[in-house]
C-alpha cells in the first residue's frame, strides 16, 4: 500500500528521518510541496479577505444614519452573494482567458479580442474529486478551487466599495443589478488586462495586489454612480455649504476598520501567489510588515492633519486614513523598505483628509469616503510603484491607471444611466426622509431607538 505524505518539515527537523521510514512510502516531490503550500496560501489568504466583507459591513453600518443601517447590511450580504455566483458563471473565465505565448506570438482562442476581452461565458470548472486531481492539476501553481476562492474575494471587495459611497439613497434591486454587471463583466475585463496576462501586462504595467485593478476600479464605479445618483437630500444647503450628517455608530465603524486592516494581510500577503520556497515565505512576511506600516502611517497622517486644519482630531478621517494607507501600499507592498512603506501610507492618509472636502465642493456626495480612500489613494499607490520597483516606469503606471480607470468609469456610468432610465435607481424623497430600512425593507436595525 502506497501513501502520499508531506515530509519536508520532518526531514528538516529530524536529520535521517526519511531514511529510517518504510520503503513503501512515497514522499512528496518539490512540485507537490509547492502546490500544497500555494494552495494553502490562497485558502488562508482568501478567508482573511472574506473577513473584509464583515469589515465593510461594519464600517458602512457605523457611518450611515441609524434609519439606513439595515439596508447597508442587506446590501453587503447580497452583493457578496451576487459576486460569488457571477464570478463562477462568467467572471473568473473572463478574467483568466490564458497567457500570451511569446514563442509563437499568439493569444489563446479564449481571448475574443486578444489581450482585451476574453470568453464572455466560461463557467469555472474545478479539478475532479480525489486522486484524479493529480493528473490534471497545475503543480507549478495551485488548485483551481483555491485560486477561484481567493480571486472571488477581490471582486467582492470591488463591489463593497460602491455600496458605501452610494448609501442612504440608492434602491436595493437596481444596486444589485449593477453588481451583476460589475462582478460578472466590468471588473473581470479590466483585471484581465494585467492579472490575466492581457495587454497591460505585456506593456509592463505593475499592480501587485490591486491598488488600481481593485480599489481604483471600485472607486471609479462608485464615482460614476454618485454622479448619476446625485447627493442625499439636505447634504448641501442653498449656498452649497455642507450639512453634517453624522454616522450612527463610530464604535462599529472603528471595529470595521480594524477588521479590514486584518483582512488586508491576506489581501496583500497571498498576492505573492507562492509559498513553496524560503524566499517566498520571507517575501510574504515583508509584505505583512510593510502593509501594517502603511496603515499605521496613514492613520497618523490623518490624525495630525485634521488636528492642524480643524483644531480637533476627526475619528472618521483617522479611520479612512488607515484604509487609504492600506490602499496606497497595495500596488507595491514587497519592494519598499519600512520607511518607504511609511511615507507611501502617510501620503495616502493625507490625500483622504484633503480630498473629502474637495469632493463636497464639487457636489459629489460620498457617504463613507470611499472615493478618496479607494480611487485617489489607489491612483497614488500605483503611480509611486516605480520609486521602489526597478522594472516599473511612471509612464506605464499612468497608462494602466488611465486605461483601467477610464474603462471602469465609462462602463459603470453607462450601466447606471441605463438602470436609471429603465427602473430608476433612487428612492423617492419621502422614502429617503423616512429611511431605507423602513421604505425598502420594512424593518429597522435599531427598532428600540428613535430614527436619526
């Protein structure tokens, strides 16, 4: 009877261990070991990023008024579920049509438009159950299931960004209809240009874990929606001055921020895409530390800047400053030194503090600050990559930002416009005043308390 077992750790810790074992045991090869550890990395990273869904839900629930909390929680559960189904039906296959063959100069037939658009309908297929998986698994990478699971979390993150920005006035079903298009087509097409070895990858664009492909893309989709949707009632007075609309629960928003901070270690760390060597393990630890440093610097920058500008610290800005630091380092978390990660994150935190009032002056109502955090900090993080990454150039980085951002904004704006014309995307003024919890759901998150 032959047994397959992973013996690498035992061999390292106990010299001569393998030689003392029964001869009929078949030991894992180096390729097996890499495949197993890579698969484990994706699964662990994936469930960390899944935990970010809870972070987005808590952050948004804390930053909206109490009369809209249940609606935000419903949207976050629903959008993740929509993303899971759409990414299986078409998103994953559309995002990974196949690598360009440099030897032949040909793209795989799965690319409908080579390097730009892949197969529209290509449902994900996993390896067979049990020993049959060994015959078809790509031992140089990881299992299909682990890769699909990890990448799904990224598309769900993109949709979550849109949810917060458009809170308190968007209708549930049109929002979910937009999520279908975003997760099934818009995001996968843009991401395929880089991570699917599309034309941006061939041009030399660099975005390690998605400052542009995930965060700026989500921010562009949110910006398009905010423009079509318009601001909340009463957000700006007759003279255009901002009317404060405080969130319902800053404790919940703070908890959400810490959950997102934790999940980001999986977001960036598992984007190394390999854990089969000592070098990979060391690189992942470096990514963790740089990610943490950027978040801390972003929070401190926002803390200090709000004190300097307003005479008092603004907790919501500090929370978003930490998130902006995380977004900023995501495009290149491996190469910077700790000091490099610090100043990249600090600039991201500063961007949020300055951009929030700028958007208000433009009449763009972003309830949770998603556009400054994800779009603007994402652009910053992508453009700064060449400072620490030798094979990246500012020109290629700017091209990638413009291409992905322009495509996602245009496609999202068109989708929001069509939905507005067909079904309407905004609740009535009466329902907005009443609150979406009662108007759209017929229930309240805090039924014991007066609505605010």
